[in-house]
C-alpha cells in the first residue's frame, strides 16, 4: 500500500530531544548554602547587636575591650523604655502616619501606574521616563524647600504633609504597578469595554483585584519608609506629635542629661519588632509582588 502525502501540508518534524539537566554537584550546593549563610549573618548581625546592647548595663556598653555578651541580662531596660517616655503615644503617632501614608500612596501609585500601562496617549513614554528620572534626585535635597513651602501654607506641626506626599504617588511604586498592569492580557480589558465598563470600573473591578501581591508589596514598602523615617518628623513635627523614631533619639537621657544608649537600644528593639513580624508573615506575597512586576517591560 502506497501512502500519498498531501503536498500542501508540510512534513511534521519531530521535536528535538530535551537536553538532560546536569545534576548539581554537592560542591556547588555547599558553596551556595555557604554564601547564603554568610549573607544571613551579615544582615542579621546589626539586629543581634542591637538586642545584645539592650541587655547590657551602661558600664558594659562603654567597657574597653568591648564585651559582646552581657554578664546578666538587663531586662529592666525594656521596662524603662516603655515607662520613661510616653511610649504608647509616640507609637500611635508612628502607626497612624505609616498607615495613612501607605494606604494613600499605594492607591495613588496604582492609579498612575494603570494610566501608564493601559491608557493610550501621545507623549506617554517620555512622561514615564521623566517620572522615573526623579528617582535619581536625592530626597534630602528637596527637604528644606519642602519645609519652607509647608511653613508658608501653615502645615508645619500637622500630619497634612504626609497626606499630600501620599496623594502624590511614588515613582518606584508607579513603576511596579505599571509593569504588573502591562502584563495583564488585553482581552480582559477589551471584554470589559464591550460590556460597557469605563476605565474607572475596569481599574476597580478587574485590575485592582488581580494586583493583590503588588498592592501588598507597595503597602509594605511605603509603610517601612515612613516607619523608619527620622528627618521629616524631626523637621516638621513638634515634640508632642512626633514619631517614635525621633522620641527614641531625643528623649532617653541619664541623670546627667547624656543619651542613655542601652535604654535607647531597648526602645529601638521594640520599635523594629512590628515591621519584622509583618514582613515574616507577608514575605511570600512581598516576593511574589516584586517578581510579578518584572515579567513584562
């Protein structure tokens, strides 16, 4: 029996064999783990040193040669950190500013990123490049002009500067959202337009629910920016309304009026615990958000 092949149909070539994956050598794995352990020690070292400093006496802190471990842990330093200043009030100020700023800048950056990713218009790409170029400008250079501006309009010693900063969006977060939104298939947007949805409803009903990892990443990043900020609260807020970062630096003193370093270390340890706990519980979503924002240029 003779098999006649259709001349219009090209011959199907078999797929090339998949190259076998070279097994990983134990030496390579050991080198990788050694590098990761070294980096872990380097990054965890400052926090470990902070905790050890919080458990020392003042004499052990200033002793030469330096003592790494305290002879008897001074848990009373944490009690003093909580009682010598109005710790709950300053903590509340930090939480309020960080949450308000993080929520506002996450939403405003998502809106701007959606516009750059999905809306059509002339000059969109140069404007996006101009926005990203502002990331190269050190923020400290704009702090004094910003203070003068806020002082002229009567916003010093209020929380309104953080509200305005939050509404202004962040170039880095805009970049994250733009990259994520650009990777969403256009068929979803086209189907919504056919159903009569405007871009506002498309953003709220489709793009925001799909961008939960990036939303959480943006919230965590912006929260930690304000939580760890020292210069802006010290410059713009009075002592009664300032944040815990400023209070730790300014208000813990010994009977001679000198900074009490061990109590400051105890307060700083308490200060970083909320951020560490939040990151430990949300690190999976944080990594997913950063990775998913780089899948399409």
